C-alpha cells in the first residue's frame, strides 16, 4: 500500500531513504543500511549527499523517500458524495478545517478506510507540505538520482508483512515515537491506532518490566483484536509481530504471549542484526515491490 505524492515507473535499481528531523537512514539494493544523525530537516541535503557517497549510489539508481510521522498529517473523513472522477478534487476540502496550512500549500492523497457494516464509507487522508515535496525533488536531482516515489512510514512498514487473507497485527515504534498498532489484511491497512500510554516501552530496561504493565498493554491489544472481528467483521487476528527498537524485544514478545491467543513473535528480518535496530524498517520497507502500489 502506498501513496502517490510522487511516482515514476522506471527500470533502474531502487534504493530507499527514511527521513526524519533527527536522522536519515538510507538502504541500498542489497538491503545494507547507512545512517546519519542530523539536527533539522535543513541538513537533509548534506546528509543525503554523504550517505549516497557512502552507499556508492549513482545515476543508475532511483530513490523512494519515506517520510517520518513528523512530516505529514493523517485524518479519517467521510468519503465525499461525488463521482469517482471528481474525488481527487473533492477530498482536499474535507480537511480544510483540520489543518493550519492553506489547502493549496499541501500535497494531499488518500486511501480507503475500513468501515463497519452498513456505515458510510470513509477515507484516510494524508497531507504533506508541498515545500517538503519540492525539497525532496531537489535533493534527488542534486545527486543525479531519479525520484521514483514518496510515501509515509506507516504504510511503508506494513509492506514487510506477508500478503495473507487472515488479519495480522504489527506492533512497532518509531525511534522516540509513539507505540503504533497496525492491523493488515491482504496487504491493506484495516485498522490502526497509537498507544501513547505505552510509548516508553522501547526505552524500558528489563528490570522495569512488570506484570501490571504487560497486563494493561495486553488488554489494549485484545480490545483491538475484538473490535476487528466483532465490529469490523474481519477475520480473527492470527499473528502479532513486534518491531520495537529495544534489545529486550524477545522478552516483550514472551510477556505478551502469556496473555494473548494469537501467535506473538518478532518481525522476521534477516537484515536487522538486533531488535534495537527496528527503527530502520521504513527504509528497508521502501525497497519492497509494493511500497508505492
């Protein structure tokens, strides 16, 4: 699943970069990752140039940029009652009272949101400041690398899950960000929510783990599992995969498995050397074939 803020089909070798205000991660076609810390997005051009040199990228490459959550806004809205051919023009005005920016200053895209039976159709609308899109175009041009596409971290991450008719849950956490619960079926996001009350999980030490904490987290996960099957009428969640940047991720999985029926395991990625490196997954997900489709 992806968004079309920018998309171009070519036959060049794909690489991917995950951009945040505090660091960049670049992944090459061999799934090697290169990282550089920064202080602000003004340092993106210099950091990207440095990483391209380190990864030995050239004009034979094309890049997929994956934006961190700090650089986009997402809203769920009622689907406008207009013909499909007019939808792209109508959607931006559904969020005009929700954003501080003027609509013409935003790049806006959307994807279908799951709804309860008999409920009206809804859309998930994502917007990015056009200034950021323009900056990314320039960054790629400066390195003579063709820009293939731009997407967002959450939609990129789910491309690492297998396409399955059952529902799968991904529990992941951006570095320093909120804990996110994403339910996917057949490669599409069915349900997502942020678990802000548990966002300290990635920074917790094993000595801080308590039964009460994991009982509370398990209860929140179970509520979402029940909502998926009872309200959205979707198949049961069969697997819960963890991608939490913590060296104690195995212990976290074991604690949750004690309370939950679905199989709980770490997201299987051979290119991640240790679980505290899971914050890199949006960059690696950008290499996947379906990230822009």
